[in-house]
C-alpha cells in the first residue's frame, strides 16, 4: 500500500501540473547524476561471483549516451526531447540492462510523441507504453527483473494520475511501488534469493527514479551541486595512423534534427562526400559521422536539411603527423604501431559476412582466420554499445551479415543493431567464444543466408563451454560455496566448482563438462597466463585424458585465465 498522501489539488503549483522538455531534461540530468554516484552499488548485485558485474556501468553508459543527445538542446517540447533521448539511449545501449533501458525510453518517447508538455495522465499513459515496449524487446521476458519493476511502476502511475494532477505525487508513487517491486524480486526469481540480492537492473532503474525525485524534493540543492560533474561520453579512439596524405583528412560528426527526415537519402548524400560513413536515426533525429576533404560540405548540407547540433570536426591529418613526427613541445607518444597494408576483404559483395564480438586479440585472430569479416572488441566487463556493433555491420562490404555476440550480456545489443541496419542481418545467440568458433566452422560465404544461419546456430550448440576465473565475492549458489578471491569454474554458464588451485578447479570443471564423452578439447589461455604455465597445465590434463585431442591457443582475454571448448 502507498504511504504517500494525496496532495490538496488547489495548492498544486502550475509548474507541477505539466512537464515540458526543459523540465524533463533537468530531471534526467539529476537521474544521471544519481546513477553515476550509485552505479557501483548496482554492479555489486551481480548474481554470479564472476568479473562481469557491470549492470550498473552498462546502465550508466547508456544513460550518458541518452543524455548527450539532449545536453545542449534548447527544445521545450517534451515529445521531441524524449525522441532524442530514446535515440541516444538506443545507439549507446550496452549490455542487456542497457538495451532494456533504451526500450523503456523508446516506449516513453512514443507515448509522448508530438506533445509540447505532459500532464500527470500523459506521463502515466507513456509509462505504461514504456513497460509494454520493454517487455516486447525481450524474446523471453523473465519476472523478478527490471521488467517487473517497470511494469509495477506503470500500474502505480495510472492509479496515482487518477487521484491527482500533481506530477510530484505521481513520481513519488511510481518510485514507492518500484521499490516495493524491487524488494520482491528475490521471491520471483529463485537465483536472486540464492545469491541474497535483489535484481541489479531493477535497482538501477530505481536509482534513476530516485534521482528525479531528489531534484524536485529537499535534496534539490545537493543535486545542483553535482550538476557540473556530468561529462560527455568519450568519443571513440581514432584508428592507428599511417604515414602519407589522407584522402579525407577531416572527421566530421553532428546531430541533425528536423521533421520527416529521410535517413536513407541523408545517408546516401553524406556517403557521396567521403568515406567511413555512419548515418543512423529516424525522421526526427539523425546522427552523422563521415570523413571528408571539406568539413563545410556535410555541415552545409545538414543546415539545409534541418538544425545541426553537437558538431565535432577533427583534423586527422594533423593528428597523424603529430603522432608520427611530434612537433616541438608536443608530448612524446612512444612507438607507433603502423597499420598493415590493405588486404583483400575476406567477404565480397553478395556473400555472407560475419561480425564477431570478441575479447582478446588471440581470440580475435582465431575468428579472423576462420573468415570473420568484422571484429568488435567486447566481452565480460566490456559490453559494446548497439552503435559499435551496428557500425561493424555497416562496414562489412556485403548486405548479408551474421552477428556472433559470444556473450549472454551482448545478445540484446546485437539484436538491436540488427534492427537498425538496412542489410539482411541475423543474430546467432552465442554465449561463449567456443560456441562462436564452432559456428564459424560452418560458415559458407556463398550460401543461402537462412540456411547458413541455421547450420551455424545448430553447430554452436554442439560445443560444451567452460571458464576459469577468480570469484569477486563470497556466495553460495547452485550448491557451491565460494569465498571471494577463490578460483571458480563455470560449465556452460553454471557455477560448478571452486578452490584455491587453478589446476584442480580446471579438472573439476572439465568433469562438469562431461569431458569423457568428447573428442577434442580447445584451451584458450588469457592475458595473465604465460605460455609455459598453459603448456604445463595442458600436459597434466593430457595425462588424465590420453584419448582426447587437446589444442592450446593464446586467447588473450582478460579476467578469465582459461576458456574451454569441448566437442
């Protein structure tokens, strides 16, 4: 039951009867600040004691990307502000939690479309649409997660709006019901109860709501003091430079705002101006990135089409020269890795190209050797954004692409990138690198996309996967008691053993993978393991299982000492 008292309608200030775009921007900034302050608390709620407890970080990066779209906007219409917010959230979404959060903003934006300002009932209706959109964005919705928290909050929003026109009252009620739903998540999802935690995504969403309420309540001054601490999302690093004159030396980025914008037409026009083109968005907001000879050309085009904001122009030629031959007074850059000479693409137009998300240069090399046309750096603790995956898809020189996320927390972002692209793109929901490698063995670039996808997806399920890492916290889960700092083993994503010695944990993990029934074991050792150490442990395994063929390969992955694949 709600503890929030209904306000006196006659005493409600006019500014709290409606919310425009400017007011919403302030609330969202406060949300971002509060999430930034508390995102590590969200990370600590990770169910499994493995170094991938990054739900809070993923939600924070998604919120930063969303807020960057409205940071400097003077727009007052709440419908336009939420459209820009939703687009930023989608492009910057990281991990499953970030993708679901972007769907929440997408639903809210659709519910407030074309509105100048929103009443309490408008907000309540949009909140219901936000919950519905978030549920539809997940293939198999699970109760006891952020989805439950959002849905419960939307139900309370409807009840509150029917009782008062005060937006503060509605927000208080939404937060109160969401907190209650969060507290009940362990009762709905047994694994949370085992781990002794509430749902991390739900907690992150509650922090977002708390941030809004703190701005309108007594903590407003505290939030104002934090207002200047929000930094923009860092721009992606430039590729390693090569000597010589660049054909298109200027990197130009901007946001194009307008009405009835044609994304395809804008993309084609911008692409004709240079290279490395990325143009994404909708009829209201388009993000443009291109390398050109004259930065004025795309900017002039943008101003003819609509309103241009968030303009970034960088002289890559000058940056390259400063790195290769530092000018007087410039900081020493150290050795420069010169990019190799261009090679023939591994996939040609009309064929099937694969984009793989991979953690570790060794694993990346393996995927490249098997024919992957695009590699996205990512994995545990480093979930790439929807935009990063989308850009990799667009850079593959063919219109038929398969994405291998190779991590359970990247699947939703991969699916979101798939929906953004105009190409024929399919996702194989691989949860580990060995699954992705097994799928790659069945890639037939010249084959039919649907048939090749089906064969690769089937092959990905034929491999058993194992992971050896260090526990980040103490927990009892699936009958295994773990102390923080111990070595732990996971078999197909399930915690199966723990101990002090890597060798014993690895052997126990192999037993859980039913290694006796397998013929080939692939061992990928991480960046913290030397080749000699890996060779020694493989020699011991070979003595235990003399009939199994074992291959040892450098994976280069962080956090995980060994990744195992058994076929």
